[in-house]
């Protein structure tokens, strides 16, 4: 597996993954009908570092973004978002991208990383973040309307990057 | 005092307040040097309801925004942001705008309201939100670099709007 910065040539592959994740609608608070243009504008926004993960057999199977979570006095805290193609789940792609992301965040000099919106039913993600040193620092009651489970809680997760 | 939706004619007055708040840099994580164009694009973004508060003696002295905090499955939770001109502080403008905002959020059918980034040193705001039924549901350690106090905590505050 190779993880590298995304280029313009990756936009089709990124949109395919993004569209699949948004349409499923159970891990991100995104409009399931978001347009390709709006999706790519968000994922490749100015100030956002965008990466892709390539699997030898299936090509680009994952993508992530790394960016400041806030401007001004909040810009030392990073935010990140991860998406994995459904046909590449359970192969450690999420963990590999997360470790790559933490390393990049260190390299850019961020002092902490925050996930603003970890849906409580996404237990695989929560376990992975906890395993990588993130803690649940807040819970938003009933903040996400899950397509099958109805209103469920959302967690805010946080990790210092200073040793 | 009159609180009403902002119009294009209010842009100069809104920018004056926004610039003052951003430049002070102790209550919002905003670039203190943000341009007028970027500031107004943010405050008048598509999907954002923007309001102004007029004081008889001094004209437009406050402004607030109300919008969905997330898209898709998170769009039933509102987010809001408030700014008051320095020369109008301590006159109840913040509380009046907040009460107006909660009423508007009810009217639009939001089920809850979330503040993502309440800086812990902004004790007047925290007291006001608590008085209006908001609770601190999370704390981000050292997430804000205060211009005088160094790294300080940031709170996530939340309130259900369902009786």
C-alpha cells in the first residue's frame, strides 16, 4: 500500500469513494446527494492537505484530509477526515492512513488533533482512534440522524501531539 | 433595540463589528487579518441566516448567524455565532440576540443548538449560555492560543430545543 498526496489526476477516484461514503450516510454528516463539484471543492479546499492510499490490486481505495480545525488562535489544532472504499474495508487501510496522518500532522507542527464528529455507532472508527491515543472529550446527544438507527450520539475526540 | 434579518445594506456595519472582534482575537478562532471579502463570505454564506441588532443611539451594534451545524444526518442541529460591538457591551445585546436566535431556531424546526468553540476565558458568554439552558458537553484542552493568556481550554456547548 502506498499513501501519497493527491493530485488532480486522482479526482475521479476520490469522488467515487466520497460519493459512496456520502450516499451510505451512516458515518458522515454529508448531504447524500452532494454534487461532484461540491464534494471535490470540500475535499480539496484551500489550506487542506489531501492524500490517497493505493492498493496494488484495486488502485485508489482510500483518501484522507488534514487541515487546521480552526483559524487564528485555534490553528495549532489539526482536523482530519478519512474515507475508505467499501471493497477495501478490513484490510488495515484506515489505520495505515491514520498513522500516516499523525506523522504528517507532527511534520507540519500541529500541537493536537481533533475529530469534531465521530458518530457513536461507528464503533470500528472509535476503537481505532482510541487505540491511537485519542480520547472522547465530549458527546453530543442525538446529534446524528442515522439512516437505520434513528437519532444517535456523536463524539468529539481529541489527542495531543506533544510528547 | 430591534433585531432583524440583515440586508446587503448592512454589510459595511457588519464588517466593522466582525473586523473589531477578529482583530481583538480573544473570543473567536479567526484570522485577525481576515479580509472584508472573506469575512462577509463567511458571515453571509449560503444556507446561513444573518441578523443584525440596531440600538437607537448607535445604529447596528450586534450581529448573529444561525445555520445547520452539519449537513445530511446532522442538519437538525443548529449552530450560531454572535458578535457585539465593543461600544455596546453590557447592555444586554448578547442576551437579546441569543433569545431571538433560539426563537428563530425553533421556528425553523431545529431540534438542538450547538456551539462548537466557546473559549473558556469568555466567562460572560459561558454564563449567558448556561443561563439559557446550554450545557458544557465537552472540553478541548489547550485548543485556543489566547493573545494574553496563552493556551486555554475551549468548550463545546449544547442545548436541546425540544420541550
